[in-house]
């Protein structure tokens, strides 16, 4: 199983985004070639909703409430939603101490926590550098999965 990061969900919600096709192709290839299944964390749906419903002039997608809700529903239909567990906070607290995490990076640590709690070893993300320090997981960048050179970003 592979966790799908928020930035992948957001690319899938934007037909004109240049990274949309590599994201779609990576998911399709990993499903077809490797028989992989995919999951999402509730946190990624919260983050997705915030970006979808935020105005364009403040780095959002400017969607209406209905459009943003439809994108959340679409993501839930495509990927398995991992449930929150009672152990999430304890594992997250251990991770932020172990890796001396602060600021926004605590969000990444929480996704890693969900992966640990659900035995999901890999994450599909365009921000693979944000997760490299976590020895517990493996990052997959869609560009690498589909063989697009990073310089082509």
C-alpha cells in the first residue's frame, strides 16, 4: 500500500496543472505494474479542502464549497481512507522528538505517523525531500515513477 500525499490529491483536482498527468500516470502505473493499492489520511483531506476552497489570490484554487466538497468525495472514492487511531498522537510525539521536528514539518511527521500506524511503507509525493529524513518510510516521486527527468519540472 502507498499513501497519497496532499500535493498529489491537489494535482488530480486541477486539470490544467502540468504535474497532473505525471501524478495520474504514476498512480496508474503502480496499480497496473505492481498491483499497488493506495490510501489517504484524513489530514490530507483537510489540507486539500483548505487549498481547494481558499481564494486564488492567497494561493488557493478558488473553488466553491460545492466544488471543494466534490473533490473530497472524488478522492475518497479513489483511495482508501485510513482511520485515525488512539496511538497516533503518541507515535507522532515520539517522531517529532526523535527527528527534532518543528513548525510546518510537524504535518509531515503526522502523515508518517499514519503510515507507521497502518503499516504503509511508501508515500507518493512531489515533495519527496520533505520526507527523506524519516527512516521508517520510502518516498516515491511521480516524476521518478514515470521516468520524467527532474529537470523537466
